[in-house]
């Protein structure tokens, strides 16, 4: 990924992407089993159940805390766009894999229209098909 940001800062926090990928895969598995049978709140780590955070926010917040604080202390711009891309890329790729590359179904599952999904795929360098990287 081309970046004007300090590479050591980005490398220091490269674990964020793998953590997000793990949690998104877990959520995808829960989605496939059925939301009526499994609720994300039941899987919150100990100590977060009374934190006031719910669902995915409760899972992401501790993972992102150090990463975001480092960006903020370094006063690097573009944090929002960077984090959105880090989350959208694996989410779109996993959804495309789940739908066997069917963009219409993937868009419906994501709550997007197909053209918006295609634009996001283009922006994130995701090939049409099953979500493989270019």
C-alpha cells in the first residue's frame, strides 16, 4: 500500500489488519449460522459486557485503541479513510467469497447497491469475482 505516512508507524500496528480479518471472519461465520441463534453480544470478552459498548464496537474498541492513539499522537491525517479501507477491504472480500463472486448478492448482504459495491471494489483494488487481490 502506497502511503505518505511513517512506515515504521504503520508496520508497528500491522496487527490491526490481521485482528480485523479474524473478527470479520468470526462475524461472517456467525452470520451464516443465523442471527436468530447467535448474538455477537454473547461473545464479548470478559470485562466489556458492562462497558456500555455493544456488539462489534465492543470487540473493535480495545483492538483499535493503541492504533488510533498512535495516529492521533503523531498527528497524521487520513486516519478515518485509512481505517474505513482497512475494514471495508476484508469485509467486501469475504462477502464476495461467501456469494461466490455474485456482486448483486454481495451488495444486498452489505446493504449497498451494486454500483456502489463496484466503486468500492475499484477504489480498494479488489478484482471482480470472488474477492481476490489484484
